[in-house]
């Protein structure tokens, strides 16, 4: 039966900046893949009904997997809901990712839920990957670099 992971973080960056990191192709490529993987964003049309397509490549083995989906809901600075579907036939089904952002006194509170993770992916491995990705997200959005 497909599984679900939930994550929660507080980052010292504005909700608008964190939101942009989920939708700018270069930003996504820099933080989304877990450690040891590289990301190529092939398509990212950031609008409700728009699509995204990318691939992750294992830097050690060179193996890659691709996936894509559709943006179901985009509320700037507050919420993203999108689907993901692997292109590999051995990883069936569609996942839904919900990202809620809330302004808090120190920056942004992030809540993420990923539902529908294929049985072939251990839930704990998915959770570990998200933790690594969120560490990289923090390194991208938290610095305030002034001109």
C-alpha cells in the first residue's frame, strides 16, 4: 500500500523566498535532489495546470530516473500542491505533494506531506531523502546576501 511522509521545518527566510525556491528551475535543481544526486530540470511551468519534468542522476553510478507531474494549486508565498509520477514502469502510481508555508516571527514554517509513495520505495528512505533536500533548501534560502 502506498505510504506517506510528513515533514516540518522552520527557516530564517521569508515565505516568498522559500516559495520561489520551489518554482525556479535553477533553485529546484540545486536543492531538491538528495546528497549524491544531480538534478536536471527539463520543464517547469509554474502555474496551476502547468507541468514539471526532471531527472535525478546518481553521481556515483551514473544511473538516472525521471519523473514529472502537474501543479494543482499555487498560492504565492503560502501553498503549493503538485503531483509526481515516475517514468519507470516498476514505480507505478501518482504521488501528491502538499507544501504549506506560514510566516512566523523568525521566518517561515514549512509543512510538507507527500502521499502515494510507491511500495517499492521504503518510507524511511523517502523521509531521509527529504531531510537531506530540506537541509540544502535552508542553505539556499537562509543567507541574506546584500548588494
